[in-house]
């Protein structure tokens, strides 16, 4: 499986993303040919080698024949992409990014999604950056995208609405749930287009996943900041483990003053709101009191939501959290026909087929069989694929 890691140590923008993909092997001619299926005119594409703080990278620029660009609505851009001759996967990725961006704009301006009116991101160069990113991911055969945290930046940026604080409101909305990296100084480090790209495509945020690195591309930003090179580093690789590696958060709290029935309700609430796993284990606390350790495995973006539930739905007055790596086999759900009838099963990436508890329980109760016998029958008849 091919993976791409966005190392946003200096930030991210749409043009930096396309430039990094060009460094990794996306031909400019292929990009131009694919983009020609969109009804856009009056622009040319250019890529060239540049240097930022002694590090070589590639810049990507869209030159417009006319500076005044029409402002497009989200619905119009979505329709334009759908009616084009772009590949299905390119359409899907482009639409996903634009939808993420439109949802942020709708929230910031308090308007329905279909009435979102893009300004800068509705111009030709921004459409090229987003669709060009999708073209590059498809051309390079990227299966999964991961990203680092993002720098917040400081100061103000000039927009169609006037001066706005950095990051711009839509960018700040897109960065919700994404961990922030260290403060690296003044200036707009993350653009709305760049934030939308990683927010829409990244599986998780944090350190790079376990993989074998096959290539590195540096996409250069237009400005040159004094603190560090204005570059986006794209790391192309192949997943090293047989299972899927990703970053998770572990949330823990020690509880010794809560009725047992509340624990069950707490687990239900956490699982309903997206926790990957919830467990309880006994422990001996201070003053020799028996207690319970609550352990929650969560996606990084769910930290605030799940910690809020723990503090509201339990007697805990605090909790700890820390990042951890997790490797899981690819899995999917399906059904299998057995002598006991149709059974829902889980299909694992290593060929194993495991029965689903609820389905086996229904059969056991319906046919008056011991549950263990149902499991054995299903496992024997389905076996490994």
C-alpha cells in the first residue's frame, strides 16, 4: 500500500502541495492535460527549482491572463467537476476537499452549504491547486494520506473581506481537531486550501506512520520566512507492517468513588461518540482503596469530545492522555451462508473470518443451541479465505 505523509513543519498551501507532488514524479504535462477537461481558461502553469534556506525544492505557479477572477459558489464548482472528463477517483478526491472547505465557510459565515460563496478559493489558481492535488495523488497511486500537526501562525492576512487574523476564520475552522505544532513565528503558514487538503484526506495526524520511504518531495511556498525554510515536505512510502499502522490517543483516569452501573453507561456514551475501545481494570489506589482504571483508545481529533464526556459522565476530576501507535489488520464486514443460516462475519486482511457475536447470539437463542457450538460451527464452515 502506497502512503504519503505531509510533513507540514513550515505550514501548507495548495501550490506547495502540487509542487511537492511534481517533485515526487507528477509530470507537469500530465497535470496540464488532466486539467484541460475543466472549463477554465486564461491561465498557464509553471514549475521551477528554487532554494529555501539552502534546501532545494520546487515551486508551482498558476499565471492568470486576467487578475480579476470570477467568484464561484460551491454548487457551481461541484457541478463543474462532476461534469468534467476527470477520472472518477480524481473527481471524488476533489469533491471531498471542496466539500470540507465549503462546510468550514458555511459555518464561519452562517449560511447554508449551497449558498457558500468562495472568494480566493473560487479563483482559477485555487481550483487548479485542489484538483491538481487530486490528480497527483491518483497519478502516484497513493492509497493513504497522513499528516503532521499544523503551525497556527500569527498576525493578519489580507482577504476579500479585508484584514483577518491568522489563521483566517475558515482555516481555523478546518484546523479543529488537528494537533498544533510549535509556534514558528509571524505570517500565514496555513492557507484555507492547504488546511482543506489535509483535513479532508489525512487518516490521522502526528508522527509519520511506519513505512519504507521511497521518495521525498519539497514544495516551496511563495514567501521566504526568516525562521525556517518555507517548504512542505511530502514523504512517499510503502506501509512496512502487514497491518495498518496509525497514531491514536490513550486517555486514562483512576476512579474510586463511582457506582458500578455508571461505568456501563459511560462506556456506551464513549463508544457512541467514536471511541475506538473502552476498558476497565482494577487497581489499588492511595489509602489502600480499590479503584478502577478507565482506559479509552481514541482518534487524535476526538480528544476534546471524549474527555468532555469522561468529565461530565463520571466522578473523575481529571485524566491523562498520551499518543500511542496502533497496528490493525485491514477488516470489513460481510455475511456467510452456513448450515445454521446466514451469519454476519468480520473479514480480516490476513484471510481470517471471525463470527460476529450478535449474529451468533441470535442463532443460539433462536435454535436453542449453546453459543459456543454456534461459534465452532461457523468457524469450521467458513474457515479462512
